[in-house]
């Protein structure tokens, strides 16, 4: 995708105003072969993995808990960043509304290797 399709600069907090639904990330920028996405989340998404891609989570507002299949839980407070390694089964959970920025390769599928009612296509994320 051509990076010129996105604004060179944008107000991150205003980008969240366009988010209507939880777990519905929106692409706001592209840096090389990485998308920058914003999302509002609450509850849990789904246990999934991304076989070929790492994901970076940045917590803008609220708290997120990253659960891993081995029972490890990583609590993430506002201002925290966390990288989920490729191929690792994980489930993001937010008890209350949480705002996140995701940085991930353009090839990353929303819920990786599973399809759920919350799964968004890349076209939906770009709209």
C-alpha cells in the first residue's frame, strides 16, 4: 500500500473519535511495511496467534491484560508497550474500556489463525 494514502501527520487522540465499536481497529498510518492501528477494546478478543508476525501494543488509556497459553499474564497500564512474539497463542483482555495503538506488519490478520464474530477484515480496518 502506498504510504501517501495516509496523512503525514495526525492527532492520535482524535483518531480514537472515529472508533465506534470495540475490537474494531482502524489503520491510521503506514510506516514501511507496518500498519499503525488504533482501537478501543473492552472484554476479551479471542485466543489466537500470528504465525509470521510480531505485534506491538501501546496502551494509550486504561489497562489491558495479555494472557498467554502457558498461564502467564502480563498486566499493561496506560503508557505501557508490549510485544507479542510471532506464533505465540495469546488473548488480550480489558475489564474496562481501553485505548490501544497496534503496530504490526501489513500482512497481520486481525485474529490471526481463528475467525470469530469480532474478526475484522483488512478492508474493514482500512475504512
